[in-house]
């Protein structure tokens, strides 16, 4: 998973960087590299988010089930205290 995240982040950045350098050389401009570099960074973060989203969804579901179980135990404990009170 770590290698996949690294590749997912690096590939869009370097592709946009190389495309920006190519466009700067081909059209004799200076603004293609920064624009495409920002686009590549944004694309890499988007790809990483969607890649890790499924992993964290499973983890969150498990945590929610554990919290619901703990809350149920707390409610039962409070109900038992109220029944025991004179």
C-alpha cells in the first residue's frame, strides 16, 4: 500500500512537470511549468485521497461499531444503577 501511494503521488507530478518543460521549450514560454506543476500536485493529492478512502471507510465503520457497543454498555449500566437506587 505504501509503494502504491508513493507511485500514485509521483507519477502525475513528474508527468505534468515534463509536459510543462516540453511546452516551454516548444512554444518559448515560461508559465507552463508552474501551472502544470500545480495541476500535477493537485491530481496526485486527489488520486491519493481516492486510493486511501476505502481503507479509512472500513476503519471508521469498525470504530463506529465499537463506540456503539461501549455506549450500549454505558446505558445498561446507568439503567441498572437507577433500578438499584431506593
